[in-house]
C-alpha cells in the first residue's frame, strides 16, 4: 500500500516551506499562481486530502481532545494539562497532547496529524515562532472548517475562537504593587522579548504600576531575555549592574536565577533584595527561600478551556456561532522571598 | 449516527470494571463464563470491535508514535519525551502523548484510544496502580496483536517487549559510594514504597553499597514515602529523628525537601549533612545549594526507545521476532549539596 502523504513530504519534494504548501492547498492569495498550481497538482497526483477535517467531523465523534502546547518543561503547561484532563475525563473525553517545541512547522504538522480523524477539537497555546511570524492561517483554517478551537495563555486576536487567558497586565501590576508596598524603591524586571505576548504584557503591567506610584521607568531596569541557554549569566550581569532592592521575574526559572545572582553579588533575599516570580510551580514552592509569586492558576485555565471546548462540541448545530474569552484572575502567593 | 462505544461505556452499562470488560473481550480464562458471555454479547450488539489494532496495522501507516506516561510533573518524563521527539522527528514520525495519571483504568483506556488507528506503536512507562495490581494483560495483548511496544523506566518482566531502563541498583550504589567516599558515616535514604520498581531497586542499591563498605543497614534509616501530599512533613520528621550526616533521595523533589528539613533542624548542607538526589531536572540545577545528583539521562532513554520502536516498525515482516533491553548508564553530577 502507498503510505499516506504528509504536508512535510510535499514540502520536501517541491522544495518549498510547509507554510507554502499549507497555504497553497487552501488557495491563499498570499501564494503566487505558479506555486499554488504546482502544489495542488502534486497533492492531487498523490491523492492528498487537506480537507479531512470536514470528513472526520461528519463521520464520527472520537470523544478525544487534542492539546498542542509549545513546551513541556514549564510547570505552567503541565498544570494546564492536569486541568484539561480533569474536566475532560469527568465528561467522558480522552486527551491527546502534542508539542510544537515553539516551532511554526511542528505546530502546523501536529495540527494536520490530529485533525485527520484523531480528535474532535483543539486546545492550543501558540508557538513562539508562530507569534514571531504572525502567521495564523492554520488556526483560522481549522476554525473555518468547523472544528472547535480554544486558545489559552499565548492567545492571538487574529484568530476567531474561544480563549482562556489571564490578565497579565493586572498580574504584573499586583506583583510590582506588592514590592512597592513592602518598601522597594528600585525595582528591576526580568522579562522575555516582546513578541512573546505574555512577556510584553507583563512588562507593560510593570511600567504602569511604577507610573501610577510616581516612579520613573528606567530602560536600564528592564531585561528582556531572548536566549534561554544563557539566562544565568544574563541575569547575573543585569543584577550586578544596578542597585536594585527588588526584582520581578516573569517566570519561576528567571526568579530562581535572580535569587542566585543576588546571592553571588553578596546580598541577601529578601533583606537586601526582594524577589517575586510568576507561575506557581514546584520550583517556587521547594526553593530556599521559597518564592513569592503571582499564581496563574494553570489548572483552572485548563479546566475552563476544556469546559469551553466541550460546550462547543456538544451544542446543537443550529445554535449561532459565538466566541467567549474567559479571563482567569491571578493571585499573589506570599512566601519567603519578600519581606 | 450512533456514537462509538468505548470500553468505559461497556463497563458502566454492565456495572463491571474496565479490566473485566477488557479481559472478557479477549477471552481471558480469569473471567467467569457468565460475565464473559454477557460482555461479549453486549459488545456485539453495539458493534464494538476490540481488534481494531490488526485492522489499523493492515490498512495504514500513521507515521505516529503513541507515548503513555504516568505523570507529567516529573522533569524526568518531560526529558524522555524530548528525546523521543528528537529521534522521531528526524525519522519523519510524529509523537502523541497521553497521561495515565498512574491509574490502571486510564492506562487501559488511553491505549485503547490510541491503538484505534491513531498510531503505529507504543512507548510506555507503566502506571503505579498497574504495578500494584500486577495486571499487564492490556500490554501483553497489544504485543500479541502485532503492535510494537517499548517499555521504559518503569518496566515489567511479565511483558515481552523491547525495554529501555537504567541500572537503578548501580545508580543508587554510585550515590551512596560517593557519600561514603566524602566521609559520611550515617546515611539515610528517602525512597518510595516498594511496589514502585525504581524505588525498590534504588533502596536495594543503597543497602548493597552500605554492606559492601562494612556499614550496618538500619531500618530506621530508610524512609518509604507513599503519600505525595505529605512529603515535607514526613521528611522533616525522618530527618529530625536520626543523626544523619548524609541523605540519598530517590528523586529531586525529595532531595529539595531534605535540604529544607536539614536547614529547619538548624544544620547546614553540605557541611553538616550532605544530600544527593536522583534525576537531573531544573530544580536540581537552580536550587540553592544546587543539588548533586544521579542523572538518569532521560533524553537519551527517550532517544533509545524511539530508535527501538522505529526499528521494529520498519523491519521486514519476515524477520524473526526478538526483544532487546537497553540499559542506559547513570552518571554522577557533583554540585553544591555534597562536599
């Protein structure tokens, strides 16, 4: 039997990108006529069917939810999965997880594989590279074909779908306000590059909180980390350069590295420098000192996402289409790294 | 259209366990004649097909690997998944992950769902409850039906399959020998209950290392944790009760909790009490003091497992069936928690 042709193989055969193949098969005007025809002819020749979703929707209910996450080593994503599993199992659904590894191509390929009859709907957090490219055609396409999609955490406005997010700006403001209330005068932020929506929003919350309290915003107090391999040395240099009495980190890894940097500088947490992180994972709980943190309630986000998706899956086909955005409130958990 | 019937629904309808349904459909002699007939009649009535695996094997290659792991919050499992993804993607395979949550029923249900046409073969680490029950019929069945299965880490002898394991006994001996070489005289172990194979084997390695060095083995120096909700208080009580100068913990969470317990007792790590963990995760790296640990090379285990599985999937059908066990060597990573 001839093996099933995949997007990846078509891309390789024709020496074009996966995105080009995907868009060509969907008649995207972004792709030139020549390429489009070439891809479509090749797909036809090998009997590739891009519209299997509709087929799968008509023919069966798999009672399975497909989850695509950017990475698995972040505690946050594992708690979201627990939340999804919890509600899904209660309602008789199974859960399948795939990793995009923050890669656009892997996100497209995983969605293609899952949509091909394995699942009834998607819960997804957008890959870093997808945000960087701003290319969401694969997500929009899935929605257009009638397969329900719920975005969580790293969500994008361009995609018409249900969404579960936290108020990142408000969460960050909560953290910075807490530091100010505890006497901090010179607060640094350790964030990610701006194309990661959560990094950008948390930096915005930091800025707003400072301004509302009459503090100056100094660009030298804002560290935006791009390369995750170098976080120890980048944070260490950042902490050494300024005379911070408090640090706000947008995830728990950055927060832990910040505590070490403070210690290496010969200062103490929280006496000399207070530290607040984001995401309430094992690291924050077990760390010495244990880390004060903004909790994202990942498990609740997962529960809400699963509820929204199952609602869509089980609604009558005559009901009007509408999209909800659920904002899950963040919480402040005070521990040993603040006064 | 009538929705697809699942094992779970049959079990619910007939008020028997999932295991009973699964075994009845496979004509297991463990199940009484009455129940077997009842289950089979019901399944037939609703057109349930337990042998979809064979069908799926004949009809298509999905080029997808199904991974079933007991839990996702342990860094070890996430590194294994990275390793699997790495080799799988290189060879043109996709990866789907499901969680058993350490539940026997969920393991059986997940395998049923995946084997139903979504994947070509399994990579699996056995659930805690499955080990406790000693019921491996679902695993043996998959192998008998001709779907390749690779077990990793929590592997069981009863299942004829390829296996990727670490030498837990040897790894534990390495840890304890390191502590003895660094002058420790009174070494405690923080382990799990015995039905978890790795906990049992690591405790055995601890015992052997002590004996080989002429030390007595004191049962009061062995803590076996069953309830994961209480690890802080159990470890704290254990550390307070004895006058340890070193502790060996069978995972990094136990190791981090051990450091805190030592500190709460008014002692210092590593000056008064040295600590070694197992599994080289983010927690071990970021912790203050950073944790000396036995590295399981999870990523290499995942790579080996993927290689074994793909080898099986791509071998000629005429080749003779044979099973390999690959033992991945553990390594000792010395950091700040030992002298």
